[in-house]
C-alpha cells in the first residue's frame, strides 16, 4: 500500500516505522508527513507524542484533554491528499 503522505513510497517503508516508533523523523518534512499519515490512519498516540503541547502540559488532566481534542479532530475529518510546496532542506 502506498503511504498516506503521498511520498510515492510504500507505507511500510515511509511513515509506518515512525508511527510504530521503530524510527524517528530525521527532519521536519518527515515529521509533517508522518503526522499526516497518523491522522489518516487514526494513530492518536503518535499524534499526541509528537504534538508540541505534549511537552508543555504539566498535568495528566491537561494531557488527557489534548488527547481527546486530537481524537475528536482525527475522527471528524477525512484527508484526501498532502501537498507540500516550497520545501527546501537547510
């Protein structure tokens, strides 16, 4: 199966290793693509783990609220494709 992130690669060779935590994103483009794929396949734990707010929330209650918000959003949308423009690696 082709990856959700529209890279043209197989999911198993693209975003899946990131979502399964067997690899880490090497740059922001890879992270963005993997988060898109995570929304497409409803991998909520990955979305929470890679959300910048996760690092600033102090209580379990705040983290649970964030997870609920991400879950609600992921379940309320259907992504069709990812288009990236003006990407330059610095």
